[in-house]
């Protein structure tokens, strides 16, 4: 496997975004549309009261070479939930698939907590206008906490293989403080669920599908899967539990695994070997990856420094 980095392709600071969004273009997720590729991402607006961020979904349409911006959305893509809903304070990320004449968006809804910073669950939104706008399918999630996955269920990525919908997602294992008085940090792992209808998913509760390389405190996030070259490929990001915001050596980097059957995965991060460019937008962090196949090529989108504050870049994967 050879990775060809093509540089940053979208910076939110160069565009006017809707819904009062002022920062970040996190977790790029693709949908092939007429004449190009639509890339959904999460941006941030600021609450009028309290000054806290809310994550909101935006999109940019690009040409099939993913080099030229055709337009950025000017209206709300999917509304946030109301008072007390699982997605009241943000959606990050949203994975999209075509399902018949509709486009389905699997949302990761965020809501603030008191003793810890946040909790998440996975919701469903449906578009009937080709992916321009989405309607939330109720005020509750389709996948949330269970006995052995007690919090932080999110980052759902869905692949329909013709007979089943497969979802890879993350689930929280525990919260912990690095030292007394410090803000709690969390550990989460990647799990797998299946569904016959894309709505009702059954999962192996608490079953981690990828081994850790940083020890039991490794955090694994944002799985993305495609079939290419006769096998399935997964990218994800991982980091240490503590110190990841200030120490680049403990921050997010991109991992890789392969599978012949969508169930047994061989982790092989070195095969992908994505590294930052010194002094560049991705020098200190590589995170929130997304795989897609466009014009017969397997492409990788990913965020860089400061969790995607400066946008996202592109790489081509040669097998």
C-alpha cells in the first residue's frame, strides 16, 4: 500500500457558512452527486448565551477530482434537537448513504452533562431532496447506551452490502481523571452492529473489534469502511486517554485495518503510514478519517491540527 498525500482541499475560514458557524470543518463524509462529490462536515456555532459551541452539519460540493469548490450550503442541512434531546447541543459527525430514492444520514448527537462534559447517541435523519436537507426521524436515537456500553455511543458509519446494513460505531467504556481536580477524560472503542432495515440494529454489546496498540486507555474513534481491491478496508483515529489536547505525541493519528468478511479485522496501522507534514496544517494531528471510492480510486479524507479547525485534506491510496 502506498499513500499519496494531495494536501488540504477545504478550509472553512475561506467561506461563509450558514447557521452562524464560525469554526472547524470536522469529519468529512462523502456522497456522490451529479457532477461531483458532496462532502458533509461538522462546523461550530457559538451559543448566544454562555458562549459555548454547538456542532452543526454543513456541506461543500466539489468536482470529481476533489480540487475545486463548486458551492457551500447556504441553508440548514439538519436541525438540532429540542430541549433535552440527545442531539440538543450538536451533531458530529453525520454519515450518509443512499437508500432507494432517499439519502439517509446517521447522526451522532451530542448533549452536555454536569459531572462529565458530554454524552452521545446515534440518530437517523432522512433527505428526500437529494441530500440538500434532512428531517430528523423523531426526538430519540436509534442506537444508544446499553448494559455494557453505558455512554458515548456515536460515530456511526453504515455500509449496506445488499442483504444487511452494517454499522461500525464507538462506545464508551469509562471516564477517568488524570489527577485529582482535573476534568474527566473518556475511553471509547469501536464496535459493530447489523440491521435488516437500517433502523433497528443488533449489536454484540461491549464487544471491541480492534486490538489496542497504546494499551487499555487507547481511544478509538470514527471508523470508515470501503470495499476495494477484493477486500474491505477500515480507517479510524486513535489517541491516548490523557494529554491529547496539549501533547502532539498523545494526540490523534490515523489507524488502518483490513477484512475479508466485515467481521474479522486485522489491524495494520503501518500499512497506511499517514504522517503529518512538518510545519503544515496536519503537522501535529491527523484525525477523523473517511474512505471513499471516486472514479475507481480509493481516497482518504482527514482532518489535521486542532481537531479540524483548519479544514480537511485528501490522500490517494494505491494498492
